[in-house]
């Protein structure tokens, strides 16, 4: 018996708000009527895109939300997307397109992480923008991403509030200054790259597979293809209590099984395939040996049947009839159906044909879930919906068996077993990077100076308790390294002359040098802060001096490779001087920083054995791609000629 406890999942949710501008004072009832008409127009116009989509948990939906506090009445939607992140980004695309088709609408969208659009474009954000001041700044308008900026100084720009704007302030700014608030091209490109390919991309996220299923489930999925998601989730999140209903099947008997083709999303298919499960012997679901050519179809069907049985076991077969008739009695249905016909939803199909009826059933389901969404007390659960279909939709097992001979071919599921190289390629494509070209034999003589220069560029960047900045990748701009500037910074921090640090070491131009890539960076230097920084540097130099004295008594210096040109100087040092090295009287041989840096990085990279690790992650983030290690000898430190 399966001992798997139900998985505790976080309800990943995305919320979207659509506001009408200009936000002029209106009669509340009149405003509500206007917004409800917009909802009907939007859901009808985008129905061809939304109707066939299989959602992980909940579909895209809109409803009227009355005003509260300083938030005006608007259109609101919320979708739990669970494990399928593609649902969230598909909604981003839909919301973006809505503002493009309806220029008088402004939209904002956020999820559990907050402003996830800013997270996607984190590498390109201005430095002043952080989670503390990003509220009510990010919107879609005219199909473009907009970010309401903050003034350099309070009152510097009359139409920009010095604090995060309220929703009415934001709507007014968007309507009066649409050009000034347009997000930078790099930020918009980062978001557009993530939603590139929609709506065609939705077809690429589907996976068609054959399943050996009870005839009742086959009939249900013909009417409601989206219910496959509820069945997979019920199986995936099962617990021992759920499986008690599957000891003896009451609704979907195993002897009625037939072969059919089921369309999943890739996320749902992976969830169903990757879990190992052995059915209860009392259930009647006997499995063929793994070598059987149809073993995968039997396994998928068995798991999906358990999910559907669990769903039906959670509800009473005598649930309220008011839920069954809720959709058909809605006064909005006739108008919605007429709008679908005007938008060529049925693609010229003959009314009454099998394909027409299939699209009509999908439209009814879409209308019930998204357009005329009932209150939770009236909404049917998936189990109730399945039982309703079984009671109202007749099906003939023999007719369904005849369809087995004409099933469409299965999709290849090799994408489940990606090689490390294929996974790297997918990750690079998701990040907007081009695939790295294979390294030729001529390139095997790798220039290791790129490694040291990249590390120097990295440590010359600003780092705080919030993280460190990475230098721009080589694909975007060549890494430039100013050795004099680099040494100058270290002299200021660790220089031997204490009086030098008393000068204006951290002048304003230094900060501008570090932050010159951000035109909107706020000036934060104050006299008190400068004094604090100088005090910290003095303390740091004191600690470093004490550390040098303590290390002088150890042999740790021998673990570093020193500069060869300094050897004659060290050889002239007499033995008495060496004995007095603890007092600081010896001449310390300079360490070859570049050689030691490259040596240690290569040693760390080699020890990763081709897997992900700190060395490869850090170098790849800076655009440095090391060639494969073709020398399998133990790693040793390189020597100088």
C-alpha cells in the first residue's frame, strides 16, 4: 500500500488588476455597469486563446471589485497556478495584450513574491528601485511596461510624489505623462523575452500520450479536457485517507478500461510519470510487466483513474441541483454565445456537428469558470462536475473502443530525460543567452588571463549586505580592467601609509565611478557617513596589520606561489634576518596574485567533475566559459617558466 503523505504545497497565486483611466468621479452603479461590460468584452475577445488552455489549478478570470480606501473600483482576477509557472507568464501575456487592445485600461500584476516582473528584469533595474519603494509603480499601459520613477529630491519634479504613489496618483501620472514613465528598453526586453512566443507557445507546452482508462473518464475528458488537471493533482497530492477510496473502485471500474489519447500539459505529464505507485491488489488494477509495449499507457491510466476516483469520493452524489443548473439559467449566456459567433470562435463549423458541439461544451465550461464565475458556495467541485457529466452525458463503451484504431500518435517524452548539456542550453535560452559554440582545437590553448581579469572586475564592483554586482557579460560588452585604478582602491583600503587614508579617499567621484552605470542612482554621501567609513577603514587596516604579524610566525606563506622576479631579493636575505622574521624584519616576497587566483579556481573547477559548483557558477555569471577538462591527471598548481 502506498505510504505517501499528501504533499504540503504553497498556494502560488498571481493577482491582476485592471483600472479604467482617466479615473474620473462617476456614479458607483454606473461605473460598475461600465466595468462589467468591459469584463464581458475582454473575456469574449480573448476566448479563442483562453478556452482550449489547460490550467494547472485555476483559469484566468475577471470580476468586478468595488472601491475600498484609496483603491478605486476596478476589474480583478486571481489565479492559483501551483507548480506550472507557465500559467503565470501566460497570464502576463494576456494582461499585456488586454492593455494593448483596450488603451483606456491600465493593469498591474503581482504574485506571492511581489513585483515579479521587476525580479525578472533585476539585472537592468535602476539602483533607486527596491522592494521598499516599488509599490504602485509597475503597470502595463498600451501594451508596454511602465515604471513610475522617483524624483532625485523631494519636489524636484512637480508631478512625481516623493513617496510611493497611491493608485489614484499612479493612474493620473500614467494618463498625463505616458512617455516619461515608459520602462527602459532593457527592462521591457527582459519581460518580453519571458513571454515571447505566446499564444502559439501554449501548444508547445502540451503533451499527448496514450492512456488505458475506464470508459467513464474517457467520456468525461471528451467533454471537459481541462479536468485532466484536477485528476492529476488529486493523485499527485494524495494521502493515505484518499487512497482508502481506491481500495475498491466504485465509480471507475477497471474492467471498463479502453485505450485513448489524453492531452496533458508537460507539467501535469511529468507529475504523473515521475511518481512511483503500486495500486492496491483489491482495486482490480493489474499492471502488465514493465517490458510490455503498452506498459506506460497502463501506468498512466491507472494513476489517472486513482485521481478521478479520489475526486468523486470527496463529494456526495446527491449534491444540490442548483449548482447543476447555475450556468444554463444565467442571463449572460445568450449574449456571450452570440459574441463568440461574431468573433469566429466556431471557425465556420456546421452547427450541431461533433466538432461544433465539442467547442460549444468548452465554451460553456469557460463561461462558467471565467465569465459568470459563481460564488464559492454555488461553484461545483471537480468531483461534482465529473459526477454530473456521468449522469447527463451518455456514452457507449463499444463505440469508444472503435476509436482505438484511429488514435493520434503519442508525443515523444525524451524532454523528461535531458542531458546536462541540454539543460544548460535550456537555461541559457530562458535567460536570453545564445548557445555557446563548441570549443575548437585551436581554442584549446585557453587564455587564462580572462579568468583573472573577470575576477578583478568582479571584486571592483560594489558589494553590500544585499549582494554583489556582477560585471557585464562578455557577450554584452568586453571586460575592461584598469590596473592602476584597481590598485588605487586597494591602496586606499590597505595602504601602508596611515596618513593617506585621512585624506578624501572616498570622494564623490569614486562613488560615481562605481555606480556610473546607473543614471538614476540617488546620492547618499553625507558627512556623518564619510566619517563612519573612514573609521571602519582604519579599524580594518589595524586588523590586517595584526594578522600579518601573526601569520609571519607560520608557514602559510609557503602555500602561495610568489613572483619569480623577486627571488633574487629574497635570496640575499641573510639567515639572521629570517630568524627575526617574527619581528617583521624580513623582506616579504610578493605573492603572484594572478597565478594563485587562476590556480585555485581551476582546482575548484576540476573538483566539480563536470557538475555545477561555485567556480563554474561564478565564472558563468560573469560570461567566462571554461573549456572541458581533457587532462584527467590530478590537478596541481601550474608552475611558471
